[in-house]
């Protein structure tokens, strides 16, 4: 009896999967001169340690709201911390005159902003890439 219960549990558990990590696209505007970005550079841009692109153009990182699942995924994967764990970091940086990345409300808003700001970089769900206004410079998946 116990053996059959354990076997049933194993079969049921095997069919249950943890939610997959969200895949996201790192994007820039279609007119941006930025062709690619590596993970270390992306981390430095979003922590505002690097504020210029290699050609000298101002870098403008764009975030989604702190409670957005994609933002939480991006923060954990790229910055190594959840958005709420960065509050102290940003408080210290603010007193150094450095502001956190701009926050926009949706992937659509991110793409629209990127179309107007050549130095901007953002991230959106892969299915939300608006090819009219932005282009992918890096994919981040599992």
C-alpha cells in the first residue's frame, strides 16, 4: 500500500513543473548605433556604474515597474538582486547625484521610448518586441 502511494506521488510529481524562467529581449531603438551588449555591461548600465556607451553617447537604461514579473526576473538574473533589495543601493547613489534607471509602465511604453532615445536600452517579453520601434541586441533565457 505504501509503495503504491509513493509510486503514485512520484508519477504525479514528475508531471508538475516549476514555472520556467521568463525569457526576455534586451532592446534598443531601431536608429540606435548600439549593436550588442554583454551581461557585464548590462549590469553596469542598470546599476549606473557605466553611464556612457563605448562611443561616448549617454546610456539611458529603462526599467519596468518594480512589481512587474519581468523586472523581478531581469533584476535577479542580471543584477543578482530583487528590485526591493536595491533600495539602499539607490539611496546611496542618489546622494552621489546618480539617479536610478527610468521606469516605464509596459513593454509597449519601453519600445515607444526607445524609438525616440538612441542611447536608451530596455527589456521586454520576447513576444512584445515591436520591430517598428526597436530591435533586439541580446536574448536572455533559461
